[in-house]
C-alpha cells in the first residue's frame, strides 16, 4: 500500500486522481505510466489519503467534485475525501482565483504544526507537490531557512518551501517519507533542503517533472551528439491554455524557470549551442493540450547543413500525472531502502532538473535504464 | 594506417573521399563522424587505395575528377587514383547511365579472380560497398551460392554478392579484411554470407547504413516506449532528388528494402504499431538534401491523445559518408581483434538492419554506448 | 425546397446527411459551409429524398442506421428513408465489401430506365455523386458512349458514367436538374458529357470536390506567384485511413487521378515547377482524419532560398460534406437560371478539376468572389 | 528614371542595392519582385542617388563597402556613392552600435533644412525608409507635431517622423515625391502625417512592409473564412538573428508593433479569433533567415476539428528588398498621377498595416489584383 497526500489539487493532480482510479478499477490501460505493472508495488495499491489546496472554490469540497471540473468522466470512487486548506503564501497571486491559506490565520510555524498533526493522522508515505509554478528565492543556508520560519517571513517563503519543511518534520517523527516535487521550485537542487531531507528521513524526487518538449529535446540532442553533429542553434516554443501557462505570463514566476539548470544543452552536447528554449505564451482555447515547435540546425559531414523541425500537440497534465503513478511507488520504495535526500537515479529520468545540484542531465533513454536498475528491474536494452 | 577500397564511386563515396581529405589536411572539422578523434586509429591514417565503378563516364578517370562532379570543392590530394572497372551485373539497369562491367567480358569466376589479384596489389584493409541499391534475392545455402558462381549465373547474382565473395577470398588468402556493406542487400543478415565471412577472416559491417529518418525514428520510438505511451500510428515519408531516390522508383529495387527487417517498430515498442515507413518519391530539384516528414500519434495517461510531427531537410550522402570514416577504422580494429563475420556491437549503431540476422534493433542511444565499449572507449553516460 | 438524391451512401454522404439535419434542427452551426445563410435558398430547405448504394450491408436499410455507422450522434430525423440499390459496375471491386448492383440482374439500359422511373417519383432537383473513386476511361464521342450503353458494355462503363446518363434522361424529361460530381471521374471535364448535359437541361458541377490539401496548395502557390517567387519544387503527401484511401491503394483507381488536370501548378505559377503531389498511403488508425505534409522551396530576391512546410490533420469527409450543403442549393439555382452543362463559376471554387475542360484553375480566393457574384451575392473584398 | 534616396543603410537597404544592381546588369532574375518587368517603368531605370545612416562605422564610407558587409557578392557598380549622415534621435539606442546623427550637432529644424538642401541637389523621386524599428508615439495634431519640431523636442520625435517631415517640405518645394515607409512607425496610418503629405505633394506608401509570416497568414485566414471554417486559435512565432530581431528584444521598440493594427485576424475572419502573433526571440546563428512556426485550429462541418501547422525558413531582408524594387517605381507613378497622401491600393498589397488609418486589411491575393489595376496593368485572374 502507498498512501499519498496531494499538495495542490489542480489539473495535474486531478488527472492523476482520475486516471489512477480508472486503472485501479480495470477500466483503463496504464498508458503513460513508464513502469506500469513492472514494479513490485502495483498501481492498485496506491491510495490517495489527503488533498490540499488554497483555491477558495475547492477547499472543503469533495475530491470527486473538484476532479470532475477537469475530467467529466471522473470515477465516483473518488468520493469521500475532503480537500483541505493548505499553505498559500501568495502562490496564486496575480491569477484570477480567490485564494485562502492556513497562513492567513496563523504563523508559518503554527501552520507547519497544524499540517504535521493532520499528516500523523493520515499517515501518508508520499507527498506529491503539484502547486502552481511559484516565484521563489532559494536559501543560502540552513540557518537562513530556519530563521525565515521562526520570524514568520511570509514574504520570503513559498508554499513549496514550507510544505517540504513540514514533510521533513513529519518524516523525522514517523521514521520516513518521500516528497515528490514536480514543480520548478528548487528543492532537490537546493543543498539546504537536500541536507534537511537526508537528516530527516525524507526521500526527495525533484525538481520539475520531465514532461513536454524538454525530455524529447534531450533525447534528440543526445542523438545528434552521438553522431558528432555540430548543433548551430535550437529554438523551442511552447504555448498552452491551462493555468500553468497563465501563471507563466507573470514575469516573476517565469524567473523561477531560470533557476532551473538551463544547462541541458551544454550537458548533453558538450558545448553551449546557442538556444532559445522558453514557454512562450498563453492562448486560452488550446486548453491543456499545448502546441510545441522546435527548430534545430546542425553541421554534418563535409560541412553539410541539416535542419530538423518538431511540432506537436501534447496534453500537458496527463503527461505529468502518468509519471506520478510511478513516482509515488518509487517514493515508497526509497523509504523502504532508506535512500533519503535527493535520489538521482530516479530524478535523472523523471525530472527536468534532476537533483542533487551537483548532478547532470544525461540522455533520458539511458537514465531510464539506470532508474530500472535502481528499482530492482532488469534493464531493457543494456 | 587503414587502406580502403571503394566499391561504387557515386555520391556517398565521393563525399566520403572529399571530406576525408579535407579533414586530413586540417581544413575541416570532423563533424558527422561519431567517434572523431577518440579512436586509437586517427582519421589522418585512412588512405583510399582503390575505387571501382561501372559508370562508363567514370571508369578510367582520375578519382579527383569524379569526386569534383559531386563536390566542387574537392581537394587536389585526391589526384592520382584511377577509377577501375568493377562488377555490373545489371546494378545500374533502368537508370539513365551507360554502364560497363568486368562481367561483360568474362565469367563471374574470372572477374572474381581479376579483382582478388588487383586487391593483392592494392592491399586494402577494408572494403566499402556503396553501390546503388540493388534488386536481389538472398541465398538459401552456401551450396546455392557457390553453384551460382560456378555456373556463371549472371541473372542470379548482384554486384554486392560477388564483391563480398571476392573479398572473402582475398581475406582468406591474406589473413584478414573487413567489408562495410552500406546498402540494403542482405549480407550481414544473410546466414550464408555470415558463415562464409567467419571462415574467411572477413569482418562484416552491415546492412544498410543507418542514416536519414530511421535512426531518429528509432530513438523517438524508444522515447515513447520508455514512457509506456501507446503508439497508435506512424507515418514516415522521404523524398529526394539523388540517384538513390531515382533508383528506388524502380519497383524491383524497392523490394530489396522489404528484405530489411521492417521490424524496427516491433522491436523497439514491443508491439507492431500500424506504420507506413517508406521512401516515397523522386523530386529532382531536392538533390541530395531530402525532405522527410513523420507523424506519430499515441495515447498517454488517462486516455489523452498526443501527436508529434517531425519534418526535416537532411543531406543524404554526407550523413552516410561521415559514418564510413568510423567504419573503416573500426573495420581495421575488427581485423586486429580477429572479430570476423557480422559484428553486432558495431552494426547495432551504424546499420539500419544490424546483422547477424538473429539480432534485434535497440535504441541507438544505447547502441552507441555499447559500440564505444567494443572499441575500447569509455561509455559517455552509462 | 431542394430535393436531393444521394448516389453512394458512404462516409461523405453520411456526414452530409447527419450535419445537415443537425443544422436544420438548430443544433449545430453551419461551419464548413462556405455560403452558410447567405444564399436565398436556406439550409433548412434542403431535403434528402433518396439514397443509393451497392454495399450489400446498406441496401434496404434505413438511412438513419447507415449514417449512424459513421456518426454515432446521427439525428433521428434521418429515419424513414430506405437506402436503394444502385449501379455497381465493379465500383467496389478489390475492396473488402460485399457488393450488389442493379446491373447484376438487368442490362444497363434497363437499369437506367429503372432509375429514371424511381426518380420521377422522388422528384429530385439535385443528384450528389459521392461514390468511391473509380477506375474509368473517358469517352471519345457521344456515339461511343451511346453504343456502350446499347451494347450493355459493363466492362466499359462506370457507375458514375451511368448515373449521369440516367440523370440527363431524367432532366430532359422533367425540365431540368443538377448533378454534383464530387469524385474524380471526368464528367464536367468530358466534352461528351458536357454536351449531353447541355442538351438535356442538366447542370453539372464537377469534377472532384475541392477539399484537403490541394485548394490550400492552390492559394499558397498563388501567394508565391503574386510575389514572383520562383518555386523550385513542391512535395505534397496525404495519408489516411478511410475507404477512399484504401481504394486508392488499388493501382487502377489511382490512375483515375491522373485524368485530373495535374496542371494546377502550371496554371497558377505560369510554369511547371517540379512537383510530387499524391495521395500516398493507407494507414487505418488515422481514420477519416488524414495527415498531410507539404514542402515548397522557392527563390526570393537576390537569389535567397526560402522553404515552407505545411503539415495538418484534416477531417476528410466533413470538408467535402460541408461543400455539398452549398452545392445542392447552387444546383437548384442553376436549374432556375437554366444554366445547363458545366458551370465554371461554381466549379472554379468548389472543384479540384473545374470543368468544362477548356477552363483553368485560378486562385481559390478569387474564384470564391466570382462564385458569389454568379450566385447573386455581393463579393466580400472585390 | 527613378531616383532613390535610402534612409537607413542596413540589411534590407543593402540587399536592395545589391540585388537591384545585379538585375540591372542582367546577372540575376528579378525573383521576389512582384511586378518584375510588367510596369512601364523598368527595373534598369532605378538609380540610387543617396544613402543615409547614423552608424558611425558606415557614415562617410562608400556604399559598395557597406553593402559588401551584408552581401559578399555585391557588384562594383555600387561604388561612387558616399553614405551620408542622417537623423539619429536615439534610433539605435540599446543596440551595440556606435551612432552619430545630424541632430547631435544641430537643432532638428536645422537638420531638416540641411537634408532638404542636400535633396534639392540629389533630386530624388522616392525616399525609402528602412531604419531600425523605433519606439515612437504618434502625433495627436498637426500643431503638436510642428511644436515638437519648433521646440527641438529630441525626446519626442523619431528619425522616421523627422525624415517624413523633411521629405514633405522637399516635395512641396519641388513639385512632388514619394515616401516608402517600410517600418512600423505610423506614418500612412497617422492622420496628421497623411494630411501633411496630401498638402505637400508627397505620396505615402506604408506602414511596415508586408513580408514574413503575416501576409501568408492573411491569405490562409482568408482561405478559412471563404469556407466558413470557424477558427479556434492562431499561434504564430518568429525567431531570427538579424539586427531587427535584436532591436525587438528591447521592450519599448516592441511596443511600436502594438500600434500596428493587430486587427488582421478580425478584418479577415469577421470575428476576433484568439491569437498569439508575435516576433518571439533573437537567436544569433539564424542570421537573416528567420524560423517561423504557426498553428491554427478550426471547426469544420459537423463539428469536426482540423489543425494546420506551417513552419518555414525565410530570408527576411530579401523579402522586403524585393518589394522595394516595385515600390520605388510605383512611387514615381503615384507622383506622375499626382496621387498624394497614403495610397491604399498600393499599401493593401505591400504593407502589413496598410494606410490610411480608416482602411482595412483584405486578402493579399485580391489586394494584388486591385494594385495591378491601380498601376494600369491587367488583373491576372479577375
């Protein structure tokens, strides 16, 4: 059994909940779940035990009713869980949403205590953080982090930073847990949080779930690198109509993507080919199915110039939700293995910015094989 | 030193010769050569010692003059080698080219003897077969092959089949050689030839050099497979304006592509997703820079349907020519290692249809790492 | 009121019937119908009075049940019309369909008489021919056509050729009718049929409904022509999974596309730029939503080379079905105007191969304006 | 004879000069010049008589040497014209270029007088403004404009605004001239300048030369509109590596694109389909050959959803330069016809934002025909 608490009951979390229940009921194939039935822990053993949000229209509602807003075919087995109030700390600021947070009525320290107490009752094995992309500043030192919490610095901390802090406390007191950070806020890549996690028996998967165009770009760049093609330039656009694209129209939030190692190009090619890789715009009718366009130009043998263009329509939320079905199970396995702190073997395949900080991007096709081995599975092609 | 004999002095062989000399002269970077400077045998050690063709306008001409037809910037260091007459056996049939072959004036057996004698003087380490795509029938048994040669069955044998036969005889007599079969005729995948090669100290790299859209498709399919996305359909078009596309408008030749394991889809995905993967047409002004278009549709988590479209303009001949710069050096290494017959570790990365027959396609990104290890190099990411 | 008889109750005819009824019931917007509400004859005035097919599984069934196979949301207002047996003459040959035709049990002449009698009862204003693409040979002379019918040459005539012959007889006897030939068989472009139609009070719209990539190609080529860009090459692929693509895998049928003026390139550019424009393949899971890919390369000012790639997923049947909603009303208008024979003003916009034979393709954007004027509407931009 | 003065000797002006001379010398076809040899005024009659810039590295240099920086094959016939110092007014601000302007050492009024005096000697018929895209504010009234000049408001005026003012004074004194405004600064669309031009015998072609993706988008949207397809969304990206893309990374300049009627979507479709149409980024290695990507989604008949993706590599400067070869000749014709102020018939085809302000965008394919008629030519397809 894997007990899961969701932090941020938006599009991704709702598709995760809906698809999970359909698979458990045998009504849907586990497509988009990389390890499907291969893991010793089966999909039917995953149980959502709690869900948190700060959207006033969701808090207090039944999970089923919230999920239905995103997937009209949500299964009724989702009924019976009430969405609880979580940490806000301005995470929905500038979005057209009425928000309410625990932190509105109490200090951060009190909110942390409140959460840890709730979790001791819910007994989650794994936390899944799928909050809206935040504007954030990483911490320089453990001291600075602890001081910010002690001094109730609501302007300094983000929801994610507080959630991980609380999860670490919960893990320390209960013997172990895992935290899946699927958004760009640096956690697995922040040495302060990595150390805190290691000390507290908290496994960390992060940062920023590897969906969309970037993992494909990674494999295509590896493909070029292995043929010693000299990449001249890379342009990659994304445009979508879901809340995450809306949130990224906010300049401050967009900056949080800059903390992400943009070094994927350099790490895979061995040199920093000029590139423009950005989510570009919000176009409401595209909905959750974003449009991506990539252009790459390279020099081949005898000075020949080649060009590749990749376009696509890709459903954003299901891509990440499918990965979460693995990650919660791998999280439970990390706890069992007592592999705490950032787990690179998992992150290198599942995360855009795989922590810990000192580790690099590798081709996803190879990362997949290494991850299998970490999980005790045979590699497929090695 | 690696001494090379070229069989088929067309576009690919000419770009190979031209680019090779430019790199040796320090005038061009070895882009498009996967192992570039990493191998113990350096690019500057490669020497073209002979070249064969059956185009009447090429035979007897200086290599420099022939290469210049394809690359106006061919270096003068190519001067001094005369293009010799090779085996025709109708390989240019139906093409608008006046052809002449050794086999026009003598039996196949005599032609083989003629070639072996020439080669004993030229002393090549490696043969590179880049003839025009042939219409061919594989051999059922060693006996059948030998009978066809003994009985001078000019309608039964193709140029490639005779060249390999001659190369095997040369290798047996001289202690070892390598044969790079860069065209679709089944050699590495023909058990009769595989056995002949093993017995004769002939290393075989083949079949059909892995260039163009197919290796990219392989890696993209692996990318989908590793995320358990269910591929609904794959369409892949190629259109080009060089002689190879012209040759493929001939139905009989086109069939030779059918002998190629079209099982790449099944081998990488684990199921035979409906696909249409074909070179489609000849359009003269595209020249050597073909246009490729691919469409793939798959099911992701929670039943979501995604689509990817890949388009590109890719120079056909340089892509293959760059691989040859590695293959001739690896050929020499195979002889040194006495690794005769089809060498799967090399073929899995460099060949569309990697022999021997019983072996499968694997993702190219992984094949690359295994090939490095075969060549005594550190893997890059494993 | 416009009374319509459908010839060939396949995908297009079924989407036409379904969409038409939904629009009439106010349940759907008339998207895809170029003239929508602008014509004096309104969409609600269109009535399907008869339907013919030769698929044994359709003949004798209620139209509603047949349409439902193609559109699960077919409206019940389609109930009450029985699909009648039509002309076969091998039109479904080579397709995996059990077929039965009037011509199986009687001579062609008898079948014509049978049809004309049925039509005199149904009193259609317009015939819509959406049979499967046929392999056919045009007629050299009126005499040859009449002799073929008199001599019951079932191997010489196609279903379409007989349907038009019967429709002409019906029109002659009843004072006028219109025939919409939405498939490639030459009718509007066959001078024999054009003359027959003029004499018989039959307006002809044809040939081959202008849907898919070709009309867009036409406008894009016009765009280049107007800027005097010199087009170097054009490649256009189509691949789909409906019965029409399946039918085109048959070589003989495919030839019927060759009768179509492939002169669109020359007529719009003023010179015959090298091109490869073909439906390419059948890939079942694509269904009715075909994948198209186009590549065009041209020279701009100062010798610059530009490239345009167009890709798309396009629903095949609705595109044509939407045009039919206009064409049946325009057919009725042609009869009222007594504009018999091929009507170029209509055909130039709605047809891939606009008849009569001596007329040329013009940019669709301009053809649209001229067609509006023919229909008594204000041009939009002229 | 058409005498031309260039304002802004950058990429476009240099390709214009180079290509023009090559055509005049019979060394190049007039591809990319819409009216090529059709106009009564021939290309060989165009003569560049003066050139102005503010880049310190260009002023005082021979035109040939400047043009050669952009086109290594610039013809020597360009020798003999010295690039003169023009108006700066911060137009190169924020760009990595050392700039110097007439306005650095004198008042705007004095600079205007200086220019008019030079022009009275050079006797140009047409001015071509191809300065770098400016950040600007249009004028509310003639009074405000004249006050700004009288009070030497260097912060209020842009180079273009002063150049047109000077050209109007020159035209008034000499009997007539034409001004081609190929950049986004509102001139033809600014009623203050339109009135000034009409009073001063100055024909105005503007604003913003219609090159790149937008005119193609216009024709594709017209194509959809004519079929009553309901467009759901439009995304259009551009990325390039020339100075114009670099200049657009500056936020203030980018705003000047907002003054451009973004109403093309509404004007062609009849409703404001959600759209994201923007130049997106600067990527140096792309150079002058930008990458464009468009995605459009629409509803067809019976509720079917279709998608079109257009990608391209397009040379930016030649596209505009080719139009200029027509525009200078049409400018001379406007003067001969005494058609002063903004000439809509010309602008509707050649300009992104066709002035005067009260006029709308129409499909380019139709605009072309109307423009031909204005120029005394037969329409091609009307």
